[in-house]
C-alpha cells in the first residue's frame, strides 16, 4: 500500500512551489478560448436574481436589492482562477465606460481571498466594488457552477444575460449589449 | 459511495500502490488540433491536447506535481494533504466549452460522469468529480476555505454551454503518478452524443 510520508525535502520543495503559485496559474491558463467572439447569451424567462447581502473589502454590507432600478453586472470570480484574472482588467475598463450610465458592477469573490485580493486589485487598479462570498453560498444560489460567470440583471433584478468563461468586457459588442439592457 | 479514505491502510480512494503498468507509447501525432477524427494517439508530453469539432472546444494538459503543490498549498491545504492529492488525483487542467460562435447555435452539454478513464490492468472508471471529493472535503482537518477553493477549482460535473461559453477547471482521474491511460470523452449537442478517445495520456510523475 502506498504510504504518504512527505519528506522534509518534499516539504521544502513544496514551499518553494507555493511561493511560485502565480507562475503555476499562468501555466494553467487556457489558451484555446482567447479568440472567441464576444457574446453574452440571453437567459430564458429572466429569472429573478436572488437577493444577497455580502461584505465588501472594507467590511461594509452591500445588498443586491439596494440597486433595484439599475442595470447590474454581477461577476463571480476568484484570484486563483486564470480566466478571471485575465478578464478583470478589461472589466475595469468597461466599468470606466459604463459607470456614468448608472450601471452597477459587483464583482463577487468566491471563497476567502485574504491579502491576495488586495494585491490583485491593486495591481490592476480595480475600482469597482468587490464583495466576498466566503462560503460560496451566494454563488451557488445564483446557480453559478464555474468561474468566471457573469450575469447582467435588469432594473427589476432579473437575470437577463449571462457569460460563462472569460470575456474582454470592454469589447464594443459587450458594452452595447449591456447598455441595451438599460433600454 | 465507498469510503474514500481507508485510514488503517493510509490510502486515498482505495488506491493501492500496485504494480505500475508500463505501456508502450503509441505512435506520436502532432496534436495542436484534432479535427474530424474519432480517436487520436498522443505522445506523453507537456503540450495541451486540443480538440474542436461537433460543437466542442476542448483543451487538456497534465499538471506537473510541483504545479499541483503550488496551487493547493496556496489555497490553504497542509503539506501532507497536498501530497495525498499529488499521489492519487492524477490532476490535469482543462478548458471545455462550446465551439459555436453564433447565438442561435445549439447548446453543448458535457457530463463528466459519462466519461471513462481506461488504464491497463484497471477497471475503466469515470473521472473523480466534485461529488466524489465531498467526503474528503468534510474531514475536520481540511480547512473550509481550502475545501471551497478545491470545489471551485474542479471542472463542474455536468454543465450545459451556450455559444462561446466555456469553463476551466481541474480534472482528477484517480490514478497513481506515471500511469498511462486513455480518456473516452462524450458530449452532446441537440441530444446527439459525440465521442472521441484520447490515447496515451499520462499522470505526472
């Protein structure tokens, strides 16, 4: 029978490997999907987006239903998810184009992020609100099963568009699609 | 499901060390894209396997043991828990989704429970999916935050993709390091099942 006995040598090697985790993430970034056209798909029957209250990075509670009457982009992501990391900078650029249109962005980090969230957001100068779904209960309630997943909700809080997998969010097609939800 | 961990024998998923099957490498094909074939032979190498046909877009590559260690240590797993994953999971990274690029195209469904992992001398089995790992994640010695990250890092068990949608995630094949195996994959578009076999994959060692 195999006996798992990590040696000191292995532990040291693992620690070194842990320090290089970001390099490992780069190595597992899927490349084949980078050239996809930029689509968001309609969601049949426009189901209601479940209300939630989650803390932001400063510990302030943010409630989804407080944004009733506005179009909201809800993005589920994690710092260790390669396509999430890839798309977040373009989401910031999209936010800069759409924030004056009263369109709200809520990026929900799935799981505990710790200091890595701060480091990541600082690196890419992210300014839209980031919330923490530590237990991932909200993510599952929104029927998210993989990361990243993004929904656009209408003024009544109904899910009208979805995108599973990374996108270039400042692509003109996506900007127009999001603006069209506002009507 | 049977207990995943046999604490008396200190095994994981009931995997015994057993004899390592030595399988000759099949004929090597350059594989940046496999189109229109139903079976493809692969060299054991680091380049990803890529498939794009019948609505499926697929990318698969083995992760080195150090890549696995780096990822799971950074998520909060203890070193010994990480070594158990390294020794038993046969972890590959994947990106799978719809190759369709127009909104009116059919959906693509991928259910990992329909796939088969076939290694010489072993009963074919499905990849180890989120539900298989849940017993492990509920162990009191596994930090909840680490278990949450593991859940989301695994490719979803059953997912339906709309045009251009895709997901990334780890696939765990439940084989010892170095094992050579074939992977029979299935996907469905408009209720039609499509199949192909990727031969000669290998768990990192």
